[in-house]
């Protein structure tokens, strides 16, 4: 007579097969896979941060072709001549200054006629560089160049004159009068003064 729980091959022993206990697959391999994936994501993220290139300069800070000058928005420097809503934001946004230009004085609109105002600057750069800067920058920003030539009533100065339509329904004109360069010693051997005149045209054309 054979005993219960035995077979011809001998007793069947399953120590884990106790009443009330179910066997389940181990979660350890899945956790290992997740850990490896997280480690790879962190590794590649840190590598990209260390080796990635620097962001490209903003368009308003780009160098102007043919000169060493760089452009920056003119609106902050033109606040002394600004009134609420005048000049319009699309006009102010289309004006730039050479980086490093220093404001010297301003003449604000008196409110009796169409808007007109003047600001004077100086810059450690040559007259030719500033003229080239404004010819390129104004044309690139939607201004129509009306002329580049000798300025009236200022010997040796050159004026860059340009116009553009505005959202206020008027045409605006900017004239940049660039004086001859003066030379001296020290850290800035050359200095050029220029005047930025901004006008609201009396009639839209």
C-alpha cells in the first residue's frame, strides 16, 4: 500500500505550496528596468546641458553687416521724448541705436503741431560706421530710405532720411544726422555725435 503524498518517484515536496498562500511573480526585475531608464534619461539630460550651444543672440542685438556695431532697441533711450501712445509702438519698435550710444540731450514735442522731437547721442565709432549702420538697419526694419547725403546747415555732416507708415494712419519720418568724427586720446580715440530727429508727417501719402 502506498502512502498518501508519495509517488513512484518518491515524495512530492513543495514547501511553498501552503494552504492560503498564492505564488506571484517577483517585481524586482521590473524595478531594475525602470531604474535603468531613469538613469539614462538623467545622464543624457545632464550631457545635453553641458555640451549644448548657447542661445543665438536676439535679432535686435545682431551685428550690422559691414560694421562692428551692434543694434539694440531705441525705445528705452527715447523715453524722454515719448508721450502716452505717441510715437506709436510700431514706430518706436522699428527704431534702433548702435550699442554703446550715450544720450546727450533731448528736445521734446511742444504739442502745438504734428509730433516732432530730437535726441542727441555720441558713440565711440566712425562717422562711416554709423551711416552704414542706419542705412542697413532702417531698411531692414520697414523704413523706406528717402535719401543719404549732406545735412543742411552742418558742414561735413551726413543725413540718413527714411519714412514708414504707422498704425495711427500717418506716415512717420526719421532723420539721422551724423557729424564728422573727432579724434582724441585715451580709451576712446574716436567719437562721433549724431542726432535722431523723429517727425509725424502732416499728411499720409
